[in-house]
């Protein structure tokens, strides 16, 4: 079995992992990224594609704000914009209680310099006459938008390779060790040694953390997704709802991408499938929001495997048990927009020993301390 030495070893080639590899390589650091499947093959590549700041947990907003700046530079960084468009994100309320939730979030947005505009019923239906009568209020984040997940992560990986990073796909790590100086990760045919280990392995990040004595309550999350046949283009903003049980956006070609409910999976294979009953239920909710969608055909449905934390925010930051081990996993279905900035943050922790983004709310110790 051959042994390969590098400075930084990264496990998991989603948005955070590929961005970390890119940022490290750009600063001249030798790094190797190991991916058990294909680049962007799970959560970062099969999600809805929302590039959203609105509605996030307040702790995530500083990362989201920083990430949005990177999204705007994506073409310069990677050579493609991954179909990123600033369409606005319109979050909708269907009950007075949901409307109160929108109003309350305006304070969170103000505290984080996030532009947000509340839209009452009359103005909402005047501006968006295709909305259904069940919608009573909305909140518009004009800076938000959407992108194509199938393009974004491979673009980051391509740029990382061009900068000097080494990426191995279809390479599953089978053993982890740390001798006090170096990490040693074994795959089927190789051993990789590095002083730093970055755990960006999505749902499987929980197993990586556990290998170093940090057991977390991460569970598999399988967002149920679908896309319709092309219809006339009329729906510019990316739509969400309070509570998040349905979300939809239309691409210029006319197809409408809809998410809602959950599929099923077996991460040990790994294997995942959408559920027909969840697809039908999400479509019914979408028709309530946009009646013009009634009767159109769904041409494909899918899901993937993400990691869900009980408090719905990720683990990001240093290990509590092992020096030079950094975690970034458990993004709970909303890590796509955050990925570019999370990779940059991890590179700063490696090279500068600090970052200007507050990471305390994401500390793995919030789970491991309880377990102890």
C-alpha cells in the first residue's frame, strides 16, 4: 500500500470541501481532497439551488453575507457563474401567524445588514398577480437568488485542481488515525498523511468526527425534489414559505423546480430515492401558491443525502479532542449558499489560526459536551 504526504487532507467534495481545497491551493498549500463518490454527488449537487440569505438562523447570516460576495465573483474564480442569478427571494405567509413570523425576522435582518422588504397583501398581489388567494403577505430579499447545483461544485473542483489541489473521486476512507503529529487516513489502496484534516463529509462527517471521539447526533436528511415540463416564463423570484414545507423557482427555459417533503435513503450504500406521495403533496402546496401550475407535468424527481443536526445549524470549527482537525458538516438542507465562504473560513483557520466570522454557535462541543 502506497503512502502519500500532504499538508492538508480534506474528506468530502461538496461545496465546503472543494472551496477549502481551492482557497488553500491558491495560497500555495499542498492539499488532497478525498471523495467517496463523485464531486458534488450528494447534498451540494442535488439540492434545490437556492442562494438564499433570508430566513436563516441569525448565527448563519455572517457566513451567508460573506458567501454572497463570493457568489458574485464565481465566474472570476471558477470560469463559470453556474447559472447564478439574482432573482430575489420572496418568502410567503399563508396565515396571520406566518405573517407575524415574517415581521419578526425583519429585526434579525436589520441587525445583520440584510436588505429585506415586507410586502402586504394588496401590494403583493399587485406585484405578483399569479400568486394564489391563500397568500396574505411576503418578504422580499432582493439580493438573493439561485444557481445550478450540478455546475457549482464541479466548477470549484476544476478551479481547485488548476490551482494545484489533488482530488481523488471514488475514494472512500476506511480508517482514521492521529499520532499526535500527523493524521493518517487509509483508503482501499493508499494511505494519506497530513498535519491537518478537514472534515467536510456531509452526513458522513458524523462518522469522521466519531473516529476522533466526537459523537454527534447527525441524521440523514433527504429533501424531496422535482422539476416540471417547460411552461411560459413568468415567475422571476425564488419562492419560499414560512415553515419551509414547499419552495419553488422557475428557470428561464420555463421549467419549475419544486422542493417539499423528504425521500428515503440508506447512507451505508449510499442510496437515496424520492417518494411519490411526498412529490404529490409538494405539488399540491405549490399549486396553492401559484394556481397556474395546476395540471402541468412533473418530468423528474430526485433526492440525495445531507446531514441534519437537531438544532438545524451545522458543525463548523475546531475539534474539541484533536489538534488540527476542523469540522464543517451537518448543514441541515441549507448549505449550498454557504459552501464557498465555509471553505474560505476553513482555509483561514488552517493558515491564519483565526477567522473574522463568529463560529461559537457552530462549535461541536454543543453536542460532545452533553454526551460527556
